[in-house]
């Protein structure tokens, strides 16, 4: 009985001293910790993350465009294709901001009694970010720091993209947002500085790899337009699809948009060719040939199938 009474007295004293222990929201699931005094957010300045992050990651700088001129031959697959004689093709380069990126997926715990509390995410802010040694503080400006609140529904696409169902998680990325490493536990003394140093060491190699891919995709984008202007839409579609797939893999938003513009031009070309072929006496053979050429474009093949079906339907 005495022991039980003593436990109750100690518990009451602790409640007075540090306040009630509460559990953070679903994002963290770790018990809140009473912290005396103001919370030091750390030496770094965090950008507020949002779903727009994915749209802007992989946005590249514009380089000088390349002028492509058509040189069609009589043997071109679609010699009567209505395409311009020449066009300027957008080219891309590395983004202006080439700093590595550190994403902090966290939750925000607020005590209803307005007593300062920290969940595990807050503890990282206080004990890890706020306790950087001078060497670490000196590296802070060489990174972009972005904080994502995992409890905000609008951030769900970013959580899915970075396979992060919970918090706190630090995701280390190269300058274009590709994940390099992650830390799902609190950093010990000096570990964050060590991670930052490794990320900076890898950054030049990562940028060179990106530059090689960007140069290659620029060439394929030009090849796609060259093929289209040479009246070979099948080769153009193949090139634009290749750019689109690699852009999706590496999150190059700019190349994805560039490939999309090329495919739109192929669709327009195909629909014009279908409309010209439909009234002719050789329509069935021409439509079948066009279906093979534009097999990768649903908008065109759907229109071809409609024309073929209309011709086979008894009037």
C-alpha cells in the first residue's frame, strides 16, 4: 500500500514538472517529450514542402535551341505528311541551383495546453539540427533544406514518390531530387555532419552523370523532330517515347514536357493523314499502313479504327 501511494505521489510530481505526456499525431507515433525553454530550429532554413515539389524537381535550365531542317526523300514512309520545313528544338542543361537536397519528413506536435512539447520529429529539430558543430554549420548553405509535414493530405504524392509512409525521415537527394540515401533514426553526435560531407563529396559525380544523360536526351529529342520533318513519324514516335520513358525514370520534368510536345505534333500529323486517306479509293490499304506507322498513338489509331469500321458498316 505504501509503495503504491509513493508511486502515485511521484507520478503527480512529474506531471506538475514536465506536464502530461501525449502522443503525437499519426505521422510520428512517438511520445512527446517535455523540453524547457525555446526550441532551437537549427542553423538551417527549411523551405515548406508541398506537392508542387514533384512538379519542379527535374525542371532544367534552357540551353540554346537547335534548328532542325527537314530533308525528306521520295521513299519516306509518309511523303505527303503536312510538316514544317524547319523548327527550333528546345535543349536543356543542368538547373541553376545545383545544391544537394535534404528532405525532412516530419509531423508537427502541439500540446493542447500550450506547453512546449516535442514528438520524435521535434526532438530531431532540437537535438540534431540545433546542435550542429561549427563544421556542420559551415556546410548548411551548400544544401537545400525542405520540410514536409506528413499529416498534410496535400503532401501524399511526395510521400509516395519517396516511399515514406511515416516520420521522422531524412532523405538525402542529389541536386535534381534523386534519392541517394536516407536516415530514419535520430542522428547521433556528428552523424549529420558526416552525412552532409558525404553528400557534398558525391555531388560532382552525380552532376556529371546527369549532364551525360541530359546531353543524350537532347540528342534523341532532336532526332525525333528530325525524323518527323523527314516524314518518318514512326521513327519520331519511337524517339519521343524513349525520351519520355527516361524522363519519367529520372524525374526530368523538362524532358517529359519536351517529349510531350513532340508526340502532340505526331498526333496532329497522323490525324491529318487519316482525314486525307479516308475519301480515297485506296483508303483501306492506306489506313492499314497508317495504323502500323502510328501504332504507338492511341488518338490516331482510334480515328483509323473509326474510319475502317465506318467503311465496313452497311449503309
